[in-house]
């Protein structure tokens, strides 16, 4: 009996000692540097904002350059700015291909171009003569309100002399008056003007649309802007 009791006490003693002798296993504690992570996130956001601002700036600059180019092109006017028909003792068909530029936006336009004219002169004895005139024209058009404008036009023309048809002479012309420019569609313009011939001599091309004694010239023309409109 004593032996059994002794064995039982010894078993309990050794079991308890083995239980306390077991090694304790601990899970490692992970330490996170939140300050470092927050700093990285902040720097990333700053870089994203900086890149976004840079991208927006580049887009804005691209739009600005495109708008400047479009505006510059739209200031140009290319067309037939001096189409006139005069019927009478002197029948005149004239056409001037011009290139104009709006020097002051919506205020001042300057332009120039070659001039081609066909004329038919009927004399009192019933005879008639046909001939061609060529030269150059330059104009200045100042806008008062929208399309309403004042215009001055200088024309240098080479033509047969009225005194001697076998001889050609250079004739100066100065036309002053006003008109109206009406936009048509997106890029076209209709130009209508009434100009008075200040230098009016026997050699002058413009003897008047309605009367030789009243040198008022009516002109009709078309021009086109190169830039277009929105």
C-alpha cells in the first residue's frame, strides 16, 4: 500500500515539474512606424497634386497657343474685295483679289492686291473699243460699329490713254466712302461699299456707277477668314 502511494506521489511530482518546465512560446510583436507611412502618403499626395497641376498647366498652355494661332489666322481676309460693275458710255467690269489683315481686332483692316479690269468704251460716233486694265489696289477699312465701316482705297491702274489708244498710261485713283461687312456662315464675309472717286479726270477708270458727272462707285466683294469660328 505504501509502495503504491509512493509511486502515485512521485508521478504527480514529476508531471507537475514537467508542466512548469515547458518553454513558453511568444508571438513576435510587429511594430509599425505610422509616422513613416503617413509621411510617404503625404509625399505621394503632394507628387500627385504637383503632376496634376503640371498637366493642367500644359493643357492650358496648349489651348492658349491654339487660340492665339486661330485668332491670328482669323485676322487674315482673303478674297475678291473689289467686284464692281459700271454700265453706261463706259462699261467696266473690275475684280481685285486681295489679302487683308485685321491690324486692330474688330477695328482696323488693311489690305492690298492685284487689280484686273475689262472696259468697253462707246464713243458718240457709234464706235466702241474694248481693252484690259491691270494694276494694284490698297485699302484701309476702319470699323465704327459691328460691320459698319469707313473705307479709303488707292488704285494704280495701267490703261490705254483716252487721248491715244496706242499709248498706255498709269492712272492714280483715290476712293473714299463707307460700307458694311456682313458675316456669312462660319468663315465668309460679304462686303458692300459705296466709294466716291476723289481724283476724277478723263483718264480715270471710275466715272460713276450712275452718272459720269457723279463719280460714286458701288462695290461688292467676298472675303474669307482663315481661322474660322467656333
